[in-house]
């Protein structure tokens, strides 16, 4: 996704006078900047004279874990959280997280803005067997754009990279977000300037402009026709997981029963038999990690995997 | 040269299978070190015919025989001396010395420091298990403080050698340390050491389970291997780690590297300049 | 232009080594052998050879064995204390059958002794210095010319028989300058090692070949053999099987006897009808030569038996040489070393007498003359 040529129409902007609170849901994974974006937005809303409630969940996230932040603003806001189906804007910093929160987007009028960046979270790799399918979402940009009328999928990182500062990707997203909310551009920039390090102000404001310009110039119809990114990490594995896949060959005559493999196996597949020789007890649990092979001082274990990946 | 090999590493292509199972005790770390060495050789694409393994005496000295290459099991403490002659006479061979803490630092200490100083293109793999295993478990220059051996019945009271500091101080062009627990990292370090054009000194943290482990109640093989992690950490941790890891304060990884002229190269240059006069 | 030149014994030794094809020298400075190292450091690079001064005597011995295992003809030089230090690795070379040449320019002993003074105190050490039964060849030249010849021969024997060869030089000859025609003595046809060229499959590096000297596998030629100082079977790998051990060690010990025609080298004069045979080697033999002329002038039937190859001792030839002798005199610059070996081959009617000196001075012709006269008077 790159910057479009020229603006065609402004995206759907909600009227600010409506009594109900306006809801922005920002989602992503740890380390991306969900909290930073929320803070900018909340500060902006407050400066514009609205009541703001921001609630976030990030405690267990660390790097790579899911993080989300609810920002609600309006004349009066009671509840801090956005009910399902009532987010006016869903801003996803990571594709799969965006998909996961899709039910929260208000049908018909909701705006979906997503960075196309993909970060496969640890829980998506729960099946640790080599070649096993990951749990990453299957929806492609195309399917989402076809289903959600107000959808924007942009490569914020790519745009930031063109400006020479990869770290400004979040500001690019703020620029895109600004087109979905009816605040003055100068107000956005003023708040952003307060949040970013002084020496990066200039480039961040450029990034904001770039994001905003990209969103204003976004032509859904032509994008749909020319879509190139059909990636889906939800890949079908051609190889069955489990024992048939990773086979542990044990040369009994070479095993001296030192027990290292049994104790080191992360899946506890191996046991010592009554002859004090290692034996494969739970072949279906074997992930082919090769720990036993590497640490066997007697070369008695060979792990066979069809796609041997040398380190 | 560090490019990864195209074919998968099959350890049986590199060992003399007819000699297996090898003679080492159950759980001996030297076997793991041997795997890492062979793996590195494979990944470097070194032909077995071009490989010369020179070892000394002791448990470490015996593992060379299991490698399907040109192997030389020499005298106690002297493998570096033999290797110096071999490498100078045959610069086409990759000469790798396998030695132990006693072999290399005690009886062979003089050869080590001078091999470092000369910086001849040899890779010296010192398997440190902190003990003279072959002779039944006597104290070595790297036996940790207070550890029991058959010659320190009240616990070791002698200070310990830091072999890597010694090698660096003596002028080795490449110095590194890794534990057998981290087999892939060990392999990578050995690979870098062999690729380095000059003398590379690599200390491998290995375990003597049957003698040292028992005598000091260090647990079974797996416990001993795992305990390596508590004592060592990567050189890349840098200064902060120095304060955290007080007890042994030993780093792993590539500890030192320079591009001082290699000995044979310096020799040839001098001779060439003499010829011109 | 004449090729005759005035040259020191130690220098002649270095030139002979290069002429023999020596291309690797490792050494450690020690009086009175240092001139050999110095000359080698000049000569070797000129022929694409390698000279390296190692950190100690042990390393020098290790390095030459290592270089020889790689295929080079190699040499080191030392003197008594250094020779002691080399013994373990010397035994390794004997056991693994790696050719190499060791020059020992003998000095007065024991211990540091008299570094600049001559002696012949290393005769027994040269034979039995390293532990265990082992084959070894020891040569004892008596002139600068012979240093050259015997150094050439040392390489030939070492390469042909895969055995370490020690050249025992007395300090006197090592530092002696004589006029020598080197070009004339250089055969220009040095012996080359027998390299393995048979099938690599099931290759036996220590096979029991007919000549008892198995061809040596060269690293890089695809044999990928194991070399160890442990007692090894024909396949090169360690063994503790008594039957195999007996077989392989026996071959090792019989090797030199089997090639006695190559190994033995004796210079004897007038022994056949001699009443008195003087057994002498090195510089002492020169004194004996002079004494002999004096004695013969007085009508004494005297001969000289000079074992140039000192070890293995030429026992058969010696027994024949003293068949008619009443007296065997063994002058040595030590407390009596070769005489112990000689006594093993005496016949009942022969008296064996030593003439010994270990004060750092060579034995003079007059001493030998006097000793013979003295013994004759007693008889």
C-alpha cells in the first residue's frame, strides 16, 4: 500500500453534536504504541472540551502480547468501555488484532483503519510441531475491504520509512485517524508535538501529514481492483504434525543412559526404560526441536524432520 | 566462509562409526563439544581430507580419534607444538587442536601462551571440565574454589585460571568461550574461530559428571549441564552483567578479536623482503 | 672454482640437512649447538623451507614431528639438557614411526654441566633416554666432513625406515673448522619417504609389510588415519590386546635389525690381526688414530674399531673384529657408557678396559698410548 495520487472524497465523519459518546477502539500488540496513540487522542479530546474516558488493558502484554485501549468522548460519558458493535472507529496497529476486535465495530457507519503489519503472537504457535499451522487470522485485506465499507488498510511502517523514520509509523496512523474525527488539523499537531521528543517533532508532523494525506486520497474502489497484498498467514501445512512428522531415532547401543535428553526434553516425550536406555514414550508430543539430539553426548539420538533447517 | 552448508548436517558422516559407542563416561560434556565441532566443520564446508585434528593427553585428547579426519593424538600438553609444525609445513590443512584444562593450561601452558603470541592460523578448542578426569579426578588449574578432588581432600584452595584472559593477554587473535548447553551457539563460535585467520582460542565449558560431579555432589548429568547457565552469560550482556553475576563473573561468546598479522603470512613477507635485498 | 671450503662442524650439519631435503627446522637456543639453528634460519627460507624458533626444547621436538607428519623432512638440534627435555616426544616419534633428525652436540654433564666443554656423556641416553622399548638410530661422526655425510645419511635412514635418527656430535667437532669439499660429498640423491598410494579402503597405516616399514599416509591424500602414541594396532587405533600388542611392538623392534645392511656403518682398521682393539667414536677416535700410529711404530699390533652407527650397536661385526684380540680398550669422554654394551659381546679370552675422562677435556693420543703401554706391561 502506498500513498494514493489525489484526494477523491473525505471519509465518513460523524457529527460532533450528537449526545451519545463517540467511541474509538485502538488495538495492537505490546510495544507498538497503542497506549501512546490513545493518550494523544484523549488529550486532544479533552483540549477540545469533551469529557474523555480512556481505559486500557496492557498489563500482561509485554512485547507481542495483545493490547487494547478504549477512548470514549462526548458531552457526557458514563461508562469507560465500548460495548460490542458500538465502536465508531477501530484503529488496529496489527492486522490480526484488528480482525479479532471486528465485532466491536459499529455496523454500516463504523470506520476501520488498520496497519497491515503482521506480528504472529506466541499463542498463535501453540502447536509447536514443526510445520504446524499457526493460529493467525485468515482474513485478507481484500475480504475486509469488501465487507466493511469504511475500511482503510495502510502500510504505516512503509510510509514512515519513506520519510526516513520508521519509528514515526504511529504518527502516520494518527494522521489517518484524524480524517475519521472532526478535529482541526492544527489541534492534532499541537498535541502530537507535546508527546514526541522535541528533536523528532518535525518528522512526526510530516508523518502525520503523510498519513492524513494517504487517507484522504484513499480510493476504495480502485484499491480493491489493484490489490496486490493477498497475504494470509493462515497457511495450511502440507505435513501432518506429530510422530509421523518428527521421528526420533535412537541408537540403543550407543546410549549410556546419562538421562540428559529425558530431563531436557521440553515436551517430556522421552523416558528411561528398565535397561536405562532412552526410549520415545510420547511420539505425538515431539516438536522436533532437536534439544535431545544436540545434548546427547553419545550421538545416540537423531531427530528426523523432512525440512531440515540448519541453524 | 561462514555461509551455511547446503546439505543437512549428519554427524555420522564425520565420525568413525566403527569406534562407537565412544569411551567417554555417561553424560560427559566432551561428546556434546565434539558434536558442535563437527557441526561447525560441516557448516564451513571443510573437506574431511583437509582437516587435521591434533590432540593431547587426557579425556579431551581421546575424542579426536572419533573424528573421520587426519587425527593426531600427541603427547601430554604438546598438541599446540605439534600443530605449529604441522600447520607451518602444511598451510593447506585446517589444523584444529583439541585440548583440556590440564593439558592446555598446566603441562602445556608454555605452548599455549606462545601459540597465542605467534598467532599462527590454528584453532585451539580447550574443553574445560575443571578436572583431570582420565587420571581419576585430580585438581586442575581451573577447578573452582572449594571443590573436592582426589588431591584436594579439604576442597580446592588454589586460585583459578581464566584461560580466555590468559589467551587474550598472550596475544591470541580470536578468543571466545561457550558452554556445551548452548550447542548451536557453541557451534557458531567454533565456526567463527576456525574462519578467523590467526590463532583462535576457544574455551568450551564442559562437564565431568562421573568424577567431578559425584565428588562434589553437583547432581546428575542434566543438572550439571543446566547449571552452566547459572554461571555464565553472553559477552554481549556487557557491563551491567558484570555487577549482576558476581559469583564467577565469566562471560561467554566472542570475547576478543583482532586482525593482527597471521604468523605464516608475516614470515612469508619477511622472507620476500629479504629476497629483494 | 674449487668447492672446498673452510667450514665449522655445526654449519656443515645445517648445509647437509638442506642438501638432504630438510625443509623444516624447529629449535631452541642452546650451547654448543646454536650455530646450527642460526645457519638454518638463513638457509631454509632460501629453499622455501620453514625455520621456527620455538618456546622450548619440548615444543621444538613436537613441532618437527608435527611437520614431518605433514610430510616435511625435519630436524632439530640441541645439547644435553635440551636432549633430556626432548625425550618424551622422541619416544612418540619412534612409536608412531615419524621420521625426524635430532642433532645433539654433546657438552659436559650432568645437568647444566659444562656448556662449552666437550663430553660424550649422552651415549646411553641417546639409546635409552625415552621410556619403553623403542627403535632408534644414533650416528657419531668424527670430523666436519663426516658430520656432513652422516647428517645426509641421518635423513636417508630416517625417511627410509620411519625412525628418529640422532646424530651425536662432540662439542669439539661441532665447533671445529676444517676444509671440506661439500659438493663432492653431496650425493644429490636423497632418499624420499615411501608414501602410501594403495587403495584408501581398509588402509592399514601400520600394516605388517614385508620390509617391516609400512608406507606412510600423507594427510590430504584421503587416508584419514589416526596417529597415536598409545600402543596401536595395524589400523592405527589403540589396542590393549596382548596378542596384537606383541605383534606390533615386535615389528617395531625388528625393523632396524631387518635393515641392518642400511643401518650398520663401521670404520675399522687393522683389527683383523690386532692384539689390541681400540673401540672409539667421535673425537676420541681421532686421538685413538694418532695413538695407533705411534703404537704401530713400536711394533704393537693394534687396530681401531669405530662404530659410526653407534646404535643399534654392530654386535656381529664387532664380535668378528675382536676375535683375535687379547685386549679391547674403550676410551670415552664419560665414566664408561659404551663399554657396558661392549662387555656383553666379549669372548672369554678378551680383557676389556676403559679409559675415561669427564673433566671437560678431550682424551689425548698420549693418554691412549700410555694406557696401552701400561696394560701391556701389566700383562
